[in-house]
C-alpha cells in the first residue's frame, strides 16, 4: 500500500487551483475599481467646487432665488429656485410614479397569471430602456401643446409636464424592482394565508406587502434618486426658466439641467464654473443622504 | 351503527398534473369526528388529495381533478366563494409556515379576516387556540415576538393554533411531524385526540405507527391508487390488503 500522505502527485497546484486564484484576483480588481472610481469622482468634484469658497455666501446661496452667475455688475449665485425646481418636479413625479408602479408591481406579481404576466414583465422592462432624450422629446412635442390646449395656459413646459414625464420614466424601473421584492416573498406564505381563507388581496395586503416592505422602500428611493438626477428630459420639458413655482403650470429649472446647460459655456476655473461644481457637490450629497437614509431604514426594519 | 352523513365523500376521484396521474379513481368516505389516516409511500397522491379538499389546486398550474369530491355533502367545485370553503377547513403543512407576523397576529389572522375587531374577543380566541394547540404556556409571555423565532416544534403547534382559529369543521394534517421532535409529536397527538370531539381530522402521515396510534380508519395509497380503506388495525393483520401489510411491516416502500 502506498503512503498517500507522502505522494507528491496529489498535492500539486493544478489548473483548477490556478484559475481559482486568477478569478479571485480579477473580481477583486473589478470590485475595488468601482469604489476607486467613485472616490475619484468625489475628489474631482470637490476640488473643482471648493475653489468657490471665496465667493461663498451662505445667505445668498441658500436664501436667494437669483441665479445670475454671468452678470457683469452683480454676479449672484442663489440656488433656492433651482432647488425648488428640482424638488417640485421630483415630488410631482413621485406622486405619479409611486402609486402606478406599486400597482403595476402588485398586479404583475400577485394577480396576473401565465402569459399575461410574462408579456407585462417584458413590456415594463422595455419601457425602462427608453432613452431619456426620447422622453424629453415627448414632453416637448406632445405634452407641451396638450397642456396648453387642455388647461388654457400660455406655456406647456412646466412642473406638470416634466413631473409627468419624469414619473413615467421612473415608473418602469420602480415597477421592476418592486416586483422583484414581491417575488422574493416565499410562496409558502401565500399558500398558508390562502389556506386560512384569505382572498388574494387580503394575502397581498396583510402578508406580502409587509414582508416585502424593505424592497418596496428601496424601489421608491431608487425612483426618487432617478428623478433627482435626471437631466435631459427635465431640461427639455421643464421650460428651464428660473422660478419659484407657485402652480404646476410654472416653468422651473432643475439643478441638473443647469449644470448640463451652462458648464460647456464657462471658463474653466471661473467662479461660474466653480459654482456649477458646487451644485454637483450638492447633488452628490443629497443622493448620498437618500441612500444612507434608505440603508438605515432598512436596517431598522430588519432589527425590529 | 348510526348512519351519519359523511363529512368528506370522494367518488372516483382522479387527480392529474398535466399528463401525470397523481391519483386514479379513489372512492371513500370520512365520517364526522373520526381521525382518518392516509398512509403510503411518497408520490402516492396523499397530498394531492388534501389539496383538492380545500381547492388549493388553484395554486398549482396544470393540476386538474375529476370525479366527485364533497365536503359536508356539497361538491367542492360548486362553491362560488372558494375563500369561504377554505375557512371551513384548517390545513397544517409538513413544514411549519410561520407568517412573518407576531405569535399573536399569526393566530388572530383568520379571525381578523372574518371581521373580528374587538380586542377582548381576539385575545380570547388567541388564548383558546393556543391552549388547544398545547402552546399557550410556552408563548404566553411573548405573544408579540415574531412567530418565526419559535422553535420548529412550537412553530408547528402555532400553525395548528392558526388552523383552529377559524373554527374549522375539518382539520387536514399533512405529515405534520416531519420537522418536529418526538416529544412534541406526542403532545400534538394528544391534542388531536381531544380535537376529534369537535371536528373531523384527516391525517396524512409517513409514520405507520402514528396512524396506528391515532387513526380510527386508515386508507392506504400506493402509486396513485387507493388500495384499501379499513379500520386501522386491519392494515396490520393483513385483512385490508396484502400490499398494505407489506408496507406497514416495512417490506417495501
């Protein structure tokens, strides 16, 4: 009998061993690079934006609605109107998108059967893939005259228009994520509840929705992030005029759209240029806070 | 012998999943207040039979059945409100499914669906059901804890309490002791013997001795065929069917 322990042919680094090593290095590089890129972007934006410090007057920036960085005599950098523009458009979009997408997700995950469900899923995913400039185009050429006609207002490029467009854009993504969250609830819960005589809706409301609330919350917050960061469609549909909106028919300007429209026309390193980067920092910070909040809420739910 | 109306009556019941036949032409009756055992090897159509009784077949794509299946003298297909049928029938699954709710809410689930709102009334129902399932003493101090935090045996008794909460006239148990330790199994068996006074119990089990301990009569299912229905003892004496005796004596299966 051979002594197996001493046999050197058994203990040798074979192809499987080497490929395992190679793959683990590759995925490590892939994973770490994403983090490095994000840190890099953060450092870049911060460095460009912090030069604005010497012009930084908190009272003016957060208290004034006058955004006039190109004024020769009196350049002002009040972002209140821009923040209000982004907030109003995103808020309206969520008002539209949340009920529709949750409804769609509940229908697809809980009520639809067989072929209907499959067709709907594919359709929703296709909707999510429509480029944002196409949505902006719809806002500009279809919604604009429609709003002017229906509500008898002079301009159809407004909070209502861009909120609708943004809501329609965010809904498919929210639907897909919310549906995944509902599907992740084990079928045994549904069976157990239905065996107790619960109707489909009772099962959904009392068992599935509470069990899926983390995922549903994630879906909503992702939608908020999407609305907040969307640029092109908002730029095209909102009217892009600086305004504190008092009605849904007022034109507004969003933070993102401001950066997109103005950055190309500023001198690198000028106060205007740095002010735009400051807007970038603000967007970055808010998105970060939304994600952090979502994370904390989800953790809180898991604990309780 | 008094001739009572059978609580469950199946006549020539066949169940199919697509092309696959799960149960072929079974006919028998289950009397009120009896424990009716069903034994047989895996894939014999035992669970499928239970699914027909409370129309859980609607969850399973491709599942169809033909023949007669009556509960309380009425064909299960004639119910316009399936949910009302299911409320008459309590089901306990092989693996305990604690709904992601507290112990209290698990048991109060069905009564709440039925429209019971009063706190005192719900409290009374929850306590009664938990007592009947021999679980009250162990959980009375943590009714607000998540049901899924209980041990496996406690969870299974919780599902029994939950099944009882809708005051069913029939209790279906599908291999309830698979995930339960022997001591707890004995406790649940004692509970079942008492519940028999109030309802009809159908007990699908893999444990031949469990059927012997509990069941008044037992059906032996084999490969989708209902081979015999007899008083449980007859299985062991061979008076029912030689194949049944081979099975209970462990000669195949």
